[in-house]
C-alpha cells in the first residue's frame, strides 16, 4: 500500500515552530553536510549520520530497538516503507501528521493548488470547497526547489488553479526557474483565460514545456454548462482557449466520456476541427468514479462498449484533420482494435488496478487498466485478450500525458 494522504506520525525531539515543514527524503548516509539541513534521513541500519533536519523511523524498516538519541525523530507507519531518495514529505509536528507530496520514482506527480472552483461539474473527482487554503501555494513553492530537476513531468490541479491569480503565475514562474527541464501540465477549466491580460501574463512567463488541459464537454453551450453546472462557462472557456493560443500557450482539450457527453462526441470533434484546429492535443477520457461522480452514477454511467461508435467517429474526424488525439483511462478489450493506437496507459501508477476478469490478458501491460475506484462500476465486456496480433504495425500509444 502507498500512502499519499495525510497519515498519523509520532514526533519526538525538537522541531521548527512552523505548523508545516517540507522535507526532502534521503537514505544516503554520505550526503554532503550542506544538503542535510533540508533533508530527513530514513533510518535503515544502526549507522545514523549526523546533521539531518530529522530522522524517519519506519515501522518494519528501521531497527525496532534503535535509540536515535536526542535527534528529532518522526515515526511513520509501515506503509511509508517505499520512501526513497528525493521523495518530498510534509511534516506537521503539532498535528502529529505526515504526508508525501512528491515521489521521485513516480512517472506522474500531481500538486493540488486549491480546493476552490467556479465550476461544479457533475463528475468532479475533487469536489470544490470554499476554504482558505492559500498556504498550499507556500508549501508548493517550498517543495519545487527540492524536486529532482530531471523529473520528466509534474501536474498542477485543483479545484481551479487559476483562481489563485497572481499566485498561480508565481508558481508557473517558479517551475520554470527551478525545473526548466520538467514538463508542466496544468488542469484548468480555462475560464480565467477569457481575460486576455491573464492569458498574456501566462504566455509572457515563457515556460519551456507547459500544457494547459481544458475540458470542453459538448459543441452545444447549454450541454457544456449543464455538465459543469455553471451558466456562461462554455463561452468563457472557448474564449480562454483562443486567448491562450493567441499568446502561444499550448492547450489540450479534455473530454470526459459519460452518458451526458458521449452522444454528441462526433459533433464535438467536428466543432474542434472547424473552430479549434490549432489546439495541441485532444484527450478523450474514461470517467473516474470519485467525488461527485459517485453520487451521480445513474446520471453518468454508460458501458464503454455502448459508445464505441461515437468514439470511433470522433477519433476519425480528429485524426483525419491531423489533430493529435488520445484515448485515456479506457480498457483495450472494450475498444475496436483500430482505436488501440490512440489508447494511452494514462492512469497514474499509484491509482491503476486491474479486475479479476483481466486474469491472463496478454495486453495488460499495454492497457490503461482501471482507476482504483472502478469497483463501483465497470464494463460488462471486460475479457482477457489472448491473441497477440496487436504486436503489428500499430503499437499502442505511450503515456505522453497522464490523466490525473
Ligand atoms: S482484460 Fe483487463 S488488462 Fe486486458 S484489455 Fe481488458 S481491461 Fe485491459
């Protein structure tokens, strides 16, 4: 089990007075002295080097009878045993809590910037909350300089990250400064970029590898506004996409596939090719049964095999127009094989699972599999693929961008 949520931790010894401290993890007893002051050492033997900001004792990893002396010690449960060099952890001594913010070995690390949002989507996996969470920005600003500069990609999500205004821009600038080789994927509803000054300010930062992922759920404004539960959202979102492209910011359109969106999928594809042909990527995405989606199952559920015709038509329209299109979070056995080359293994590794029906499947290592939440509802058509002809000319796509 991997712990990414906040977990109980026990603290002993002297810690800073701040309510939260962001610490990089090390298992290397030979770390240079200058780096140790910002790092926590995972104790895995009786050889305990001096000078680290704190020492992590992990149940089942650290010697049980170890006495770390007068050093500041954080004792963590065994499910933190994966903690490795370069991971980043937030510790909260006064609350007795710890949380992993960044895993160096993960292909995708996502930072939630705020829980506030101006949409209220039917299937929102992270339902918005009107809370004062401005401290999150400070925490991420503290974490960014600690992240391995060779990290391939990080993601900013929410809530709606752009509601942070200037502080959002500050975070993008910090990514450019500290992680110039790391792709930054921002998930936004795009509405803030209807303000051309805001879109221009993002463009001026000149991040070398930025992509803003923006959902558009229909070619009809009223359908999109219904899905996001916000009147006027469609117009602002489309204007936002246009402004971003005007200021040379790459844009990905994200369409979540569910009962309210699949019928007009071919029409949406035509809308994109006629009006937004210049977008950089279109992702057609299976639904994650989290948050509001769980409360709206009857409104949203459709077996993926029932919308394959619309999916194939939409992909065909986009592909013929030379739009870069991918299918995310979808199972290969529910798809026509002509679509496999558009499928991506998109689900973040720590969320990805398979179901018992996958037993023996020869394309499991190429298939997106399922979100852990899929136990609520998944296709009745799941069945192992036993013939290997998929190894032919159309290789299944690589995970260039993760879903979330
Ligand atoms: S059986 Fe499972 S692993 Fe195989 S294609 Fe279907 S969902 Fe993917």
